[in-house]
């Protein structure tokens, strides 16, 4: 099954820092430096950067899993070339068990510009892909859509940014790059990425825009106003396509509860969140990326409840919080053992009330106004919904009626007993 290509909104995320180089591990990062010399032993191409990869692959059981491809310190750069007026410059690195990454650059009289990024990962690497169904190298090619950089400038971008293409997320930060070095010396004149400018978003998580701090200590009385109540998150509408056909629909408001040094409530902002993922006949994955800082993935599978009846349900959830400063992981957790949100195949699942998914001891996902259909979407519309028990007010009617009857019966019994005792007491006085 071919993975779903990202929507146009995802492709617009291919910012220059992404196009520029990378290597690193998920929890421990290693900088990579490439210094290419010309025939006179003068530097003609210089690059120093960090990067990591998040890859979704199909397992032997037809489930989709997300793994992290880390870069060790043993990286080679065979095939990197300086380039000239007629030949493109190329940065190429090789690492691990058959993995590679490259980007080529062209130039005019005044500027240079990235052209194509090619990332190849090898699913024969069992340390990273222990149960991959497809074996061998897989390549992802991305066009660099960014603006040119002045020839005598060195490009610098410290903040993290992402490329999301097909089933791969590439994360880059601490980039220093000059593909056509003049006179053998890397320029001191910098062209900074937009994320590094003072008007860019905050470089650490959580941001004040989407996080409410929940106090866990009791302070001495002070004339302060009471904290503002935590607002429910806005509801977002997300979809995936397979070719020109919509294959997954989701409407949901998402809130994270992260308990680290102090509890944090993080509302996912639909306006800054991009949907990506993969659709299949028996497995589907929805990946949400909120502002290159919060990554949440939901994996759904199909089960046979009988010979002729099939249902889908939520099986796995993965949450990763990244620092905007350097792409490092603030917190990461996953749970592969859910059995929630089940509905008949061909229908949708709906739950307007708040639900809580326990990902780990430190991370919870709260959902609001949920409606999801990960399979058999027709005409870009949700099918008939199966509602959760929390939404089914009809269940409350027999409960309320039963409780009222129980109270009424209790009152009658008590009144009867009291009446009998009074009658008996009156009889004995006669």
C-alpha cells in the first residue's frame, strides 16, 4: 500500500532551514560538518548542521509504526562536490546501515538556491525497522521551494523546522551553510532564516499562546486574582487523501496534559496544525503537527467481530513535544494498547463529550467534539455516526427513573413502618 502524500499545506512547510542539511539522534544529537576543498585545497563548500528523521512504516502485521532514525557520529560525505557555473554543488552524507541524505544547489551570478533533497532509508536496518514488511532502500525526494540566498552570504538558521513528505518527517536545526564559498573563506555576512528573526515565534515550549500552567502548590494568601479557567481547545477539521480521493476524515479539539516539573495544559491550535499520514484497507494513521512543536499520531485498525462484521478502533497514540530552539525532545510517549473509538466499518465514530486517553504516566490527551472516520469515506463526507455512551442521554433516562422509583419506594416503606408503629402503640394504650 502506498502512503498518502501530504496535502498542499504540508508542502508549504518546506522552509529553507529544512532544505539545508542535517543529522542527529532523537535524544542525543550529533552535529555534522562537511568542508569540501577544491583543487588548490581551498574551501569551496561548507556545511554544519543537525537533523533527525521520524519515519512511519508498515510492519509485518500490516500495522503502521513510527520510528526515529538517529544519526551516529560515524558519518561520511562521499560524493559531495563543490560545483561551479555549469555544475550543481552537492552535499551528500551516508550513515548507519545504508541510509543517506543529500541536497544539491545551483547558482546565478548573484545567488544560490537549493534544488532537490533526497533522503534514502534502508528498512533492512533491523535496529530501526525491526519488523518492516517492505525490505530494502526507500527514497523520498523533495523540491526546495525557498528563496535564493546571496552568493557571498552564509545561511544560518538555529531554530528547528521540518520537512514532511510522504511518510517521513525531517527535522533540521543549527544550520550553517554556504554552497559556493568565494576565495576559500566562509563569509561573515549572514542570511538568517525567518524563524531566527526577533518577530518569530518563541523558541521554547510551551508557548504562552497555547499553554495554561496549573498550580500544584499552596501559596500564602495574597491579594491576587484567581487564575483564569482553562478553556477547551478549538475544534479542528482534518483529512487525508489517497490520490484524489479523501480516505480519512477527522473533527476534534485536542488538549494535552503534560506532567513534568509542573503540570501543563496545552491546547492544539487547528490554525497552525498540519495533517499528514497514511490510509490503508486495514490500518490508517493520522499525524498532526502543531507549529513544529507538538506531534500527535493516531493509528486505527480494522478487526473482525464475526465472519461478516468488521469494526475499526483506535489502537495506538504517539505524542512528541519538541523544542522550537533546537528540535530536541521535551517529552515523548506512546501507547500501543488502546481499544477505543470502535464503530462498524463504513460508519463514523462520534463523541461530543470530553474523553481522556492515557498515553503514559506523564502525558494525557483530552479530546472534545470528536468525530472520526478512518476508512471507507465516500463523497468527502462522514457516514452515519455511532455515538459514544457519554453522548447517549437516553441511557440516563432509565437511570433517573429507576433512582426516582427507588427513592419513592423507600419513602413509602418508611412511612408504612412509621404508620404501623403508631397504630400498634395506640392499640396498646386501649
